[in-house]
């Protein structure tokens, strides 16, 4: 075991200690939840990185097929190598005729756009990834697909299996175990599965449900993250699935440390029957499979528009913030100081100790670089950091260990944009518990943040430099 592997192992303990420091009741330590929560992470980590690498590869290949299928509709609308509108193979990846018109309408009309047939020197076929035309349509597809699979009763048995595993090992209530298991596949919709029990849930249970929402990702967003990293990290899809599974036990461990259980939950010792998250009103007649597909796709449109709006607004505000500091940098007396003060650098400094605990690197430049990427997520969401991570990996500017660990850490909804979505969404289901939910929102966000870092520790613990088998490509160890 190298010193970095040791740091990753100790980091798991240190993150638990940090959560305990902020506990509402430090004398009430959920030892069973801690033991089994960490134990489940280590078991899954061993399966992913040691025993079951072929299983992960199989899952990765299977989901990559789904990812490729998710682009069929986008290619039909915006153009591509198999488009029915832009049939020429020279168009390659990128927007079609209408898409290029949109790109010129909102950008520089004299800059070449992927898909243009200008000269051989201007062709950039298949190498340009345009988020609006490639990633956001995948959200719509995956949202509809998950809704359909719920309706066909494919996902519920898997969710129930995970729920029983979490409930029987960590001794948590059945309702929060069910919500956590559903979070492996969906986002805030997972709360609908336990909606009848939200009113009677303890503060500890509510915090755990929210922490699972923050710490995990919905399958629709998994498509974005995988699409961004697949060119430089071919095995990323399978690892994002394992990250989603690993983070749920971590969320329970850290949320129970922050808000320990001091009552007897109503669903303790049993896993309640779950409700289809795709059903707005479970008491009505269940929709047909096609209705579920359409309803899920419509929800995906709302999510895609929401993500686009958040990126436009948040990235604009971040840039404005940095420009203000840039103006201060022109002052003669103190300008030198403000030339290095930017919001990403401030967040990188804030997350530097936590990033170190994951065992990502001992080299200062790489440690700082990864800390900035992780810190940026707090305001910018995970998409811009993932995009930059992909660019760093393509340029060979980051090690395989750092690529793997940061990929796991960024796999979550632990950013300010999700705070309003999850807290507001849960409050709308049980308005009478709005005060408790609002009070627990920041604690749950903190628990989810620590949980994603703990997931990075697990990845770092089992990384032994075998980049070819773990990442899918040979990179620097």
C-alpha cells in the first residue's frame, strides 16, 4: 500500500470525524451505521476495482449502448453522421443546418462551426462536443427511459433489493432506506416513493433523505457526465454507476453523524411498498407504458431547460465576480493581490484540505488543480468541472489516479443550484414539515458533500496504478 492509498483510507475516518464535529448530539454516535456503511463501501469498492472488473466493464459496455441510442433523436434534429437531415458523412458530429444557424445567431457569424464544409483544414469531424446539442437531449431520453422502466416494473425490484440491504445492515428505517435506494436511479422523485411517510419522519430521517438526493445523481444526468468523459475515460460509465451506489451508504453514515436518530422511526425494521416516482398521483389509474415514456420525456425537457438556465445564469455570475476582481487587479497599490483572487481559487483554497484527504496526489500543482475543480462544483454544478477534467485528461495534464478520484467526487448534486430544487421539492410534498426541511437543508448539503469526498477516498484506496484496466486506457499512474 502506497502513502496515497493510506491517505485515502485515513481520509474516510477523517471525514467521519469532521461530520461528528458538527453533530447535533456528539454523545449519540451511530456505530452500527458507521461500521456497516463503511463496510458496504469497501465491499462495493473491492468488487469494482479488484474482483469484478469484468462486471463493471460489462455494465459500462451495456450503458454505452444506451448512451449511443440516446443520441439518435438529437442527431435527427440537429444533424450528425447518421442524420436524416444532414446525410453527408462530412458533417460529422455537431449541429446540422438549423443548429449552425442558431450557433451563428448567438455567436460570431464568421467563425467556423463543426459541420461546415469549408476547406479540409476547417473540418473537425467528430471531435467537438457541443453541450446544448449533445448532452441536454440525453437528459430527455434517459428521463423517459427511466419512467418507462419504472412502469414496466424493471427498476422497482432492484430498488427494493438495495433498500432491504441498507435497512438490514445499517439498521436505518425502511422509508429512508427505500428513498436512498431509489436515488441510485432518480433524483428528487425518489421522495415520492416514501411520500406517505414523510409527515411522520424524524429530523434524522429527513436529513438522510435529503443527503442522498445531494450525494447521488439521477440516471439522466449520468448521461451528461459520461458523455463528457468517455473520449478520455472509456470506462467512465460503469464507474459512475458504482459511484452512485457507493455514495448512498456514505450519505447515511455522514447524515446520521450530523443529525443522530433520537426517536424510534415508524418504519424501523420494515421496508414499505414503494410508489412509482413517475406517478404524480399514485391513487389514480396507472398510465400506459407509452404515457409513462411521454411523461418522463416531458419531465426531462423541464430538467434540460433548468440545467441550461442554471449554467447560463451561474456561469455568468461567476464570470462577473471574476471580472470585478480583475478590475481591482488594475489598482496600483493592491492590484497584484487581486490578480490571483478569483472565485474558483477561493473555492479551491476552501476545499484543499478535504481534497487532500481523498489521497488524490502529493504533488502541489495537481493537488491544487483538483481542489479547484472540486470547489467549482459548489456554484457551477458538476458539468463545467467535468468538462475541464476531460480536457486535462486529453492533454495528459492529470494523472490516472487524479482522473479517477475526481470523477468519483464530482458525481453528485452537491451544489447550490440543487439546494432550492431538493429543499423546495421535498417541502412541496409535505408543506407542514417545511420548517424542518429548510433547517436541515444546509446540513444535508454538507453531508452529501462529505459523502462524495468519501466515495473519492474509496476510489483512491483501491487504485494501485493499473490505469489500463480501471480507466480503460493507459495513462500516467
